[in-house]
C-alpha cells in the first residue's frame, strides 16, 4: 500500500478559481457540430435545430466557455459563408479534415446555441489563408451595435443585439506544418501583433490569445513562444498551449502521470513569457490559454483522402476508459494548480470528437467516463486554489522516473454570508496501477470543518468503457473509508482512481 500525508493551509493561496478553466471546444470536424450539437430532425431538437439532450448534458458538464470554430478547420474558413439564409449558403471543402462543409451552422447559430447553453463564446479568427482585414470584419459583425454594413448585416440576419464576444484566438496552431497557412514564428508573431492591434482599435476591451506551441515536443517549443511574444507582447493577453495524452506503447504508468508533462509545459511557457517580459522591461504578465487538452489515442485520426469528401464523417470518436477519466481528473488538478497563470482552458472537444458527450444520429446521447471528473470539479471548485503540501510514496514510470503516487489540489471558498461556513473541496488521484493509497490530510489550519461528501471514481477493471447501452455501471461512488476527526481526514484511494472530498 502507498502512503501519503497532505497538509491543507489557507495561507498557501495560488490564485482564484477561474471559471474559464472549465471551457470546452466545438470544431467543424467529424460529428461535433452536425449530429453533435445540431440535428434539427432529432426528437429532442429545440428552436434553432439544436439537440436538447446535448444541451442538457452540456449544462450538467459545467462548461463555462466554448472555443469555436476550430481548431485546424479555422485556418481555411470563410466566416461569411456561415451567415445569412441557410438555403443560400455555399458548400465548401474543409481542407483540414478533407470533408464537405455545408455552412448550415455558422457564427449566428453558434451564438444562439451558447445562449441556450449558458456559455461564453471564444472565437478563433483565420490567420492561415486570411488575415487582419477578415478578422476585423468578423469582429465588427459580432460586436458593433449597428449603423455599419457588417453590423446591419448581422441585424438583418436576426441578431439585433451584438454578440459581444470578449475572448478571441488569433489563429490556431500556426507552428504546425500540418496547418493550412503554416508560418514561421516571426511571420506569425508579426501578423498576430498587427491583427491584435487593429482589433483593439475597434474594440479595446478584448481578451486576445496568440498561438503558442501545439505540443511541448515540437522542435520549435519555447523558441516559438519567445519569438511570437517578442513581436506581440504588448497587444495580447494570453498565449495558447495544446497537449494530448495517451499510453504510448502501452506505458500505462507514464500515462497515469501525464500531469507531470502538463506541469512541465505550463512552467516552461511561463518561464519563456516572463523572460520576454524582462527583456522588454514590461510590468504586465502574459498568461496561458490551455485551449486544447484531453486524452487522445490517435488511432483513428486519419481523415478521408483522394476523391472522398464526405459530410460529417466519423473522426476520432475515442471511447474512454476509467483510466482515461483518472488522467483527465489529474490534468484538471494540474490546471488548477497553475491558476495563477492559466487563465483559460478548453477540453477538446465537447461532442463525439474525443469528447465527454457522445451521440447517435437520431438517437441517444450519453456520458463518457471523462465526463464525471470534469463535471464534479467544475461544480465544486470555487473560491481560491490552495497548494497542499503532499508527501507521498512513489511509483516508477518510464517517461518521468519516480513520481508521487498521490497528487492533489484543494480549493477554499467563503460562505455565502459572513457567518456561513467555509467550503473546502479536495481533488485527489492515486496514480498507482496496482496498490491502494492510505491518505492522511490535515485541515487543522481551517478549524471547524465537517465532512460533507467523499466520492471516488474507480473500477476493478480500469479499462471499462461507457457506451450508449451502459453508461452507468461505473459512476462516482461514496468513499466509505473517509472519516474526519480532530481536523484530520483519513481515506483510502483505490489504484487508478480519482476522488473528490468536500468539507464545510
């Protein structure tokens, strides 16, 4: 059995819990949009043609923002194709995913869906095949109240009030040779700076995200961030980071330790951004938008080829296991642990495409295993993030060496009134493949707490996967080992498990 001792102290505040940490991602890729969020003939369809069952699950998931419309898709996208009467919109070829794009869903439909879901939009502009002028046009269409050609076009298309989009991505993964319009760091940095500066002339109070590295394994990693921020530091707020994880070569021990890589990625980007800050002698800090992250097995990622340009093909519809959910939970711990510099994040993607929500065309929708740690963390992480002191026995991994078996983060929220009790949430993972972990947590620095809830997500078979026929056999269950006495919590974590403890 592994052993871990954790101390939670309200003095060790990392920063506030940011709601934008719990974002997701909708791309015109595979079945994410069509038969994902949008299916007008579905039995649950609501006004606008959106699937009501998916809307309900999206609200339950606790998603705060949605990044749209890509992803690789955006780098050859013409936003004008997706506005106006649906019957007159052109059908285009999507170069990113070698498929047909009917443009039935565009910016106005997406905004309507966001309003129904209670979600903040995060739009990406095309800096691959297009540039500054098109970005300004889209911004004016979305945000200007009226009286100009583009704002009046929006009003004529049925959106009288401006969409008022605050979050904008300046392109997508422009460091990647696979990207339509791929650029060098200096080319992209210059274009991003020019675009950002012009967008702020139109609407000064935007939050702008420059493209960072699409993986920490890229040969240009860190050098890319340095060059881009040297050009654009004064006019952007965040730089993006993208990371996907899977058990390469069956290395499950390293897979369960994926958050070690995420920690390294974040720390390296922060160090690079702060180096540019020092060189430019600025006071402002650049934060991170980790706007693509998830488990992705990359086994079924091949897009159609040749003369095959299908509509909404099945692409990378990974079916997730209990172990995958534990990794997603551990990555959320990493994102929260860095809340001082991670300002936003997006689980990629929302529906069908490497997603927590799956659908059948015309049929059922269900929760994948990764749905559960995300939903519970989004629901109960509140107030300030605390950095617990964790002392744990270790597990061996091929990629990262010996790492702590137990990882954890905590949040502390004040009561709703001055006399109401504080609320503490503790999120933990046991990354051991085979052994339980006996955990002892001291809350003596936060007196008067009682145990509200302790749940664990685990299964005797960590490879168990949810399906439309059985999505409920494995759900977060009460952890009956949890007890609190004299300010000390004791509980046992099964191997390959994610847990949440709430105290009030």
